[in-house]
């Protein structure tokens, strides 16, 4: 059976003030429901005009700024902020006062005709709304009139040229144009601008046949505080509307001082003007303006975008009333009934709220997954032990890891200091062992002091490289390198722990590991300090020369030493040689272990403490950052829990009717979206998609270890968008349970079910 061709007229929807925005947003949401994306119905365009410069930055919808993966926020080309800053207000005020005194012309003569200068007295700027003052709203409209006309022309142009494209989707673009203006007559912006908006449109489309001008306006002050100001605004707006709707009255106005855009119009502001209250004939009462806005949006959408049977019915009702609107009423002072209203009721299933609730649950699950992972019990000591294995090269104590690493990479000709020093020691010991004669022993004694001096030069202290020994310089350079590597290791390990694919993934585990690292590094620092206290101070050249000379004196005394118990005889050469070798080897061992090695080990300890101190600062910084990120997630978590409570409370007053709804629908839909068997894999996939949108790594650590931590609003936006895209379009057939519930409640109903 061929699909029915839906007929839709090109439409421009213009929202005035905050209420106008609310109605437009609901219409945009309904378009997404029916057509998937706003761009799929390009013959409908939107304009939001407001004196509040921030009003367009949020949708104001309970379900958020996105709907089924589509961002509903207005684009810049759809917004007019009808504002004036303080400088512009001052210029206007001064000019009006001067003109009044001197009777001179000015660029504001067209405004001076109706705007009293005294109104500027307490007016600082028009940037945060009209303050419920109609004339202030109208002033913002006049000041931005050129921009408003340009935006309207652009909106009109955006709806052209789609006939062939839409026909492929069985949508026929009808001839003509609908221009729909929506808002409230109770505030300052809508009430102060709706008449000017209507006649501006009349002027702009004066020669275009088939253009219908339609207005929908809320006239219920009790929804806007029910105070004297909202009542006065509504009354004054209705008086003006009624005045200009009379055939005997003309609307005349200049929108610039030169009279370039001037209106002189006898027709009523709108072809069809819907005045919408919050009470029905039978006494039903709508208690919030959001719900009334929702009702109006459904009425507008039903006329231009529903199925032909529905839209034709609504249009037919309006067209049938056209003749009645030209007749006089039965009042003693007859008036023509130029206004119209409507009612709307339906049996509905709040699928969107159920979806929004379930998507909100998914957000809570994502945050819980990030915070606690799979809730496996993983002790901090295990995480620490696993990490330290990366640094440990042999079975040394934890505090010795740093010295070992520094020493291993401090090389000269592929030798460590101790290897080089040992080779030197072994060379001299070999020379000692080869001594046979007095001359051999004398030769060794003569070179010993010079040999020790040459070795000491490599480990002597100094503030500059020219003075400081080469090995101490190498240690400092190696320390910088090790410090850099260990810092990178900490970040790398933290990123791994916060990679959703990691088996230990969770912020809780990461925080435990960081705390364990701080404890361990503090222990290492204490152990290093105690170790340093046990080592004597740095040795100087004078000290090592003095100790070496003592050894030389001992060796020289052997040559003159007497033999026998009374020292009366002489020692044999062999005995002298043996004693010389024993004393010389013992002296070399002392020089190696007690003197030459000391400076090297003290610098190793110093550099180890520097590294540990730096790592401690690094880990504490990461702890502070992850704690801040934890708090951010906790705030988001609280927000989503609050949203869960709000979304669980279905609002029965959105449309006069009955909602067929059960709490089971939440759980059923949620289980379809996130089945338990696939839960972990889906949470990992969602986390990966979230990080792809904001950071180069898939680890959530990069949300807080970069130059700045991600803002809560940014993270909320990317989480919402990702989940909307992933699950928002997932269709779930819950119709059967809904229909069964309806049939149980109304068993005698004989209605057709679609």
C-alpha cells in the first residue's frame, strides 16, 4: 500500500521572550520525535527574540538540551538578543532630554514619539530582560529592528528549495507561508513587542499571497506571579490588540528616524490570534506555564507537521471559524469576535520521560563505573607492589631503588664508578703483588699519592663542573633523567589505572594507589635520611692526602724495621716483601672503601632524596587533582540522582488527558538498553566514546592531569551527548504493555489502536 503524502506549508516560528522560547523548544523536540533531526524538516525555521542576552543558552526542557541525540539549542542565526548596553541607554536618555529642551531633530525621533525620557532614569541597560516593563521590551525591539528584519529574511530563505528533496520522503511542500508568533502577554518582552512584531511582518510580506499570520499568546497572569504588574501588562496588551483589530483603527509607526521602514496598516495584527488561558470550560486548570507552553507547542505542531488526518482537522476547525470571527457578538455594545482559542486532550504514553529517566540511569552507571570500577577488592599494597616492580632491578630495599637506578646509568666508557674504581684498585694490588725488591717497593710508594689524587679528582665536591668531579656531575645528570622517567612512570601508571579497559580501573583504586605511594615515599625519605646520618661527612683532598701519607709512612717504615725480639737483627728481603704487600693491600682497601667511595655514596644519597622529594610532590599533586575530579563526579552524581527523582514523577498536567504509565516501564526499558550480561563491555565502550570527544587518550586521567581540569558543565555535556547518540535512537517496543494496561482500565472501549 503506497505511503500517504504528507502536506506541509513552509513555516517560520517566532518566539518572543522566555515563554516564546519554551514553546519553540517544545516544537523542536516534537520535530525530532517525528523526523529524527531538525534538519530533516528544513521548511520549518525558528527565530527567538529576547531582551535577556542569556535566555537562548539553555533549552529549559526537563529532559535537557539534547533530545534523542539531537542538540535542540538555537543556532546563532536563529537568535536576536534585543538588548541595549549602558552606553547606548545613556546616549538615548541624553538625546531625548536635549531634544525635548531644544525642540531639535535626533536619530531617536521615532522612539521619542512613544517613549518617555523619565523611563531611562532607573534603566541601566537592557541585557537581562525587560523587567516586566512593556515599554522597555518595545525599546529593545526598536533598537534592534534592522537585525530582526534581517534574521526573518534569513529564516525565510532557509525554508526554500526543498520541494524535490522532501517529496522523496513523501512530504509535499504546499504553496504559501505560515508565520507563527508565540509568547506571553503577561511579561515585558512578549507583551511589549507582539504588536510591533505582527505589523513588521505585515509590512515585510505585504505583497506575498498565501501568507498567513498566526499568533498564540498566553493571557494568564497567575502563571507569572499573579501580581499587579503581570495583570496590568496582560490588560494593556489585550486593549492594544483589540484596538488595532478593529477595522476603524490604523496602526502607524516609524521604525527609524528617516521613515525608511514605516507601517501604515488598517488590517488587524494577525489573521488568526489564539488567546490561551490556563482554565478550560469544564474547570480543568493548568498550574504551570511550562505545561501551557507544552500544550501550545502540540497544537502548533499538529497543524503543520502531524499526519494529514490530524493537521487537516485542526486547519479545518480554524478555517470554519473564519466566518464566525467576522460576525458581531450579542453584547449590548456588539463587538466582532476576532480571537480564537483551543483545547487539547489525549491519552498518552510518556515515552520520552521514560527514555530520559533511563538515559539518566546510564549516566549514573557511568559515574559509578568510573568511581568504583567492577567493585573488585584490590588492596593498595598489591597495587603498590605491582608498580614498584617496574623500578626494582634487584632484590634491594625500597629506599635503595633510587641509588641503584642512578648508579646503573651513570657510565663512563660503559663502566660504572665502582667498576672503574675497582679496576684501578685491582691494578695497584697486582703491582703490589709483583713487588720483589726494594726498588719495586720504592716505586709503588712513590706513585701511590699521585694515583690517589688522580682518582679523588673524579669525586671531589664543587659548585661548578670545572671543579666538581666528573662522576659527581654524572650522578646529578643521571638523577635528572631518573627523576623525569619516574615522574613519567607515575603518570603512565595512573593513566593505565584510569583506562576503562584496565582490570584495576577505578578512581577509588587510583586514589588508594596514590595514598600508598605517598606512604612508601615518605618511608623511603626517612630511610635515606637515616642512612645519610650513618655515613661520615664528605672527604676533602687534604683528608685523603693525609690518610694516604700515613699508609706511605707505614710502608717506608717496613724498610728500616729491625728483626728479632729486641730489634737487633735485620729482616730478610722476603719478610719485608711479605709485610709490605700485606700492609699495602690493606691500605688500598681502606682507600677504596672508606675514602674514595664515600663522596660518591653521599652524592647518591643526596640525589636519591632529591628524587624521592620530587616524586612525593608529584604524587601529592596528582592526589589533589584526582580528589578534585572525584568531587566533581560526586557533584554530577548528586545532580543525576536529583534528576532521577524529578523524571520519576510523571507530570499528568502536561496535556489535559490521562497518562498510561507504570514504574515497570522504566526498569523494562533500562534492562533493554543495558542488559546485565553486556553491562561491563557497554560501560567500557561508552567511557571510550566520551574520552574520544574531549581528550586524545582513552584514560579518564587526562580529564584532570592536563593544564586544566575539565569543567563539570563540559563533562556533563559530553556524557549526555555520548549517551544520547548511543542509546537515544534505540527503538523499544513497549506498546503491548501500554495497550494492555489501557484495556484493563477501560475494558469497554472500542477505539482503534495505532
